[in-house]
C-alpha cells in the first residue's frame, strides 16, 4: 500500500489498514472496507479530496473530481461509489439516538440508485465483501429516496423560489437575507406563492425539508438567486439549490425562468447559466425599489392571473370580496375544516362561476383532501370512475389558466398512476390465488393417490379378517387324525408297534401345531379387523379433507376471477 492512505468515505476519519493493505476499518464509525487491489500514486489523495468535497455537500465539485478519477482509473470501485453518492446528494450524519451514521438526502433523483450506472460499476469492480456493503447501503438510500418522492407529492407547488444564504458562520444575518425578505414580502403581497426558506420551513421538521425543497425547485416557474458575495454564493446549501435548478433548466429547456440579484461582485462570478439572464444589480438601487421592479417583471411575464381579468368590468369591491372568500376557504382547507371550506368555495363560485380556483378548491374539499396527492390516495374503482365526470374537475380545467389546468392534469395522472398500482396489486393477488390453486391441486392429487393405496390395503385386511380360526384348527386336527390312523393301520399290517408310536407322536405334534396355528390365525384376524377399521377412519379423514379442498378451490377460483376482473377494470378507467 502507498504511504498515501484513504479517509473514511462516510465520516472522513483516518482508516486503520490491515497488514496487506487490502482491507481497512474506520475506528470512528465502524465502516469496513475491502479493496480489490492497492491504490498507489496520487489516487488516494484524489479520492480523499473528492470525499471531503462530498462530505461538505459540495456535490458538483465532488462529481467533477470523481469523474476525473474514474477516467484515469476506470476500475476503482471507491470512485464509482463516491460518484453515485454525490449525484444522489447523500450526506452521512450521526443519529442522536443511536450514535450511528445514517444517510440523508440533499438532492432527490427520481431514478433508483439501484439502477444507476455508477453504482453498478462500483459493485462490478469492488471486492465481493465490499460489493455486498455497497448493495446494502444502496438499498437504504433507495428506500430513503422513495420516501422523499412519496412525501413530496403531498407538498404544495410554488410559483417562485428564492435562493440565498441566511446567516454567516457566526450566526449573524447576511445582507442576502434582508434583500430576499424584501423580495418575498412584495411577491407575497401580490399573491404570488413564493418559497422563502425562513418562512416556508419555519414550522416544518428537518426530515421534511428535502421533499419541500424538491417540490418547490421542480414546480416553480421562476428562480431567484440572491448573492452579495462569492463566499455566500458558493455555500454548500446555496450551491446545492442553484445547481439543481440549473440541471432542471437544462433538462426542460427553460428560457428566461431565472435571474440573479447581486451586489459587490463581478458578473463573471455568477454561475454561467445566470450570466446570460437579465439580473438585478443592487448598486443601481441605492434607495431601494428593486423588489417592486423585479416583482412587476415576474408578474407580467408569468403570473398575470393575479391581476384583475382583462375584459371584466367588476369593481374593486367585488374582486376584493372574491379574493377574501378564496383566502378564507384556502385557510379552512389547509386546517382540514372541509365542510367550512366547501361552503366558502361554493360562495366563491356563486360570486364568479368562472373562478377555476374555486372549482378546484371545491373538488378538494368535497373529497376531504387539502392536496391533490391526498385526494388521489384512497383510490377505489368507483371513485376513479366518478372522477372522469366530476363537475368540479371539469370546470376547473375548463375555466382555469395554464397552472390550474396543469394541476388538474397532474391530478389525473396521479389517479391513473394509482389505478395502475392498484391494477398491479390486483393482478398480483390473482397470481397468488393461481399459485395456491396449483398447490391445492398437487396436494389433492397426492391425497387421492394415498386414498387409493389405503383402500386397496383395507380391502385386503378385510379379507384377512373374514378367515375362521375354528375352521382352520378343526381342519388341521382332522388331518392329524387321518395321519395317525394311517400309521396305526400300517403298524397292524406290518405287525410293527413302532409305527403306532410314530403315528401317535405325529398326532400330538399336529394337535399342538393346530392349536398354535388357530391362535395365530385368531390373532391375525383380530389385528386385520382393527387395521381395517383404522384404514377406514383415515380414508374418511381424507375424504373430509378433499371435501374441504373442493370448497377452498371454489373460493380461490372466485378470488382469481375477481382480482383479474379488478385489474382489467383499473387499467381501463383512464385508458380513454
């Protein structure tokens, strides 16, 4: 092993190596490592540097470093594993309850890590023991990612996302915080739903941060980066947020959906994807007012719905009244006061029958749901059919702007996805019934074969039991008498007394044998009868079991048929 040694990929501690250098253990977190071969030259230093970047949540730089390593060392499992962890934004933190290090997700990726090419390469090139470690860790990460993705479906969409550093290392508020707050207050005053971490995450648990941030980043129509220094711009959390939006912008080909609000820093210091966008230089607003100009620009380009509808002659009083009703209805909806919310949304519809927001809210309230995800959760076949003709949904889609239409369509997609899940579950139950039927058939066949064998044996034992012991004894004694008379006659004719004695002896032996044989036959008859009764009892038990199997078979056949029909029904709901 080279003098340059690796640090633990999880906690960053110095590893304790074995004598051959092919295995190591971290004395701080207990991680065990099994290396396929020695790491020499600059590789250990490069890996340690990349691991430190990842541990600091500087995932973009870590990704670049790991990629450089894999290009020069394509068979290094450690580098492939680190690359996978960086792409999925995995940070290991110590559990306060157990003291163990557990993974947390700082970035959410919809694709399972178990299918990730980098993870597969790590497993491919790792030693067998280490490969198994990677597989177990990946399973934990996959479950964590799935949970986050499921939770984010319940979170709200946002119109604008504000990215900034709130406090410095000493805990003092940054200038970015003040600037971001003024922008948030202005957007919020106009009714534009804005993600502002200081407010949005205030009452939420830490485990909910990632689902909320993920949903906000991937639902927002506009992204604002506030940066007054390069240090704050490249803070791990800030960089994590703007780099994820950058990736989204590239994937979805967004145009003009972001801007930077900056001060005391050159334009070249900004991320490349923001340099080409028109930003807000705070140096040009010594007296303030940047927030109003920025809000005006955003509202006119993306959120004209929040202004009065063009072509309507309604006065301010009517608009204000409608907005007030909707505001109170939305509040009741969030507080799960569904009856009150339904009443207020209906009042809003009576005030403005073309208000898509009211129709959408009325739909949620009627289904006792404060979000689309919750409304789609308790899906049944009847419910799915009803959704296709739901008046509230149709009107929300008919009168809504692009955002509301997108909400309805997204909800229908969720319902279709849920129906597909239920179809898969029903099909799985049907297959399970089929497997049980096959098993039942095999068991019934086995019992039938056993019954046939038992029946043949019972018939034989019944025949044995029908033998007459007295008849057997009398027959043997009669034969003995004939033998004695034969020897007596021979003795008289030959005038040889010895023959008479031989005949007498043979008579005695025959009588003794006849007695023993009679007793044996009597015993065999008795045991044969008893065994025949036992066999008959077992046959009766088998017949009873087979009758029960017939009933069970009918039940399983019904279950199989019903589940198949249910699976087909769920698949067909949203087909057309």
